[in-house]
C-alpha cells in the first residue's frame, strides 16, 4: 500500500511541474502572437487532468480489491470498514489540477514592460481552462475570500 501512495504522489508531483511549465509557456510574451498557444496549453492540461482522474479511479479500484476492507452494512450496501467516508471510483473527479493552477496564478508575475499582453493571455488561458472544466472559477474565488485576499 505504501508503494501505491508513492506512485500517486509521484504522479501529482509530475502534474504540478507540468502545470507550471505549460501555463508559463502559454502566457509568455514570446507567444503573444500565437493565439493557439492558449488552446494547446488548455487541451494539454485537460488531457493531464483526465489522466490523473482515471489514474486515481484505477488506484481506488485496485486498493479496494486488494485490501478487502469492504463490509456489508445492515441495509445491504457496501461500506468501508476503516472510515466513514468512502471514495466512489465511479464518481467524476473534476478539477484535479485546480490547486496547481491556483499555485501558478499566485506566483505569476508578468515580465516588466510586457504586463498587458501577458495578463491578457493569462485571462484567455484561465477562460479556456474554465470552459474545459479543468479549473473552477467559483472554487478559486471562494478560496480567495476565505483567505481574506
């Protein structure tokens, strides 16, 4: 089981790195005249998001079948014997990259003298990520409000 979580951790470490590189690449002033860069980045991150979601679903199914922690409840439904909260492997896992994108947004500083084009590109990128259901605007705003930003 320990190795399973190491694999999950490694996949998320790679995803964090990819998000930082891809978002930085897309909003760079060097891609100012390449509007497709935003769409390429958004589609790449959508694929990465789906891959992480599928990987996590497979991992949950494997753990359930190997650990044998399922027990029948009094009403005939399966419940986890070890915790009251059970992860459903069939449930849609959306926004698995949200925290990493948010981290990029908090650390992003446009290059001096190119603030306007880089911020415009960043706005388009976030719009595409929202449309592709990789980033959740409401979750981001609620997080900002909760932190008092």
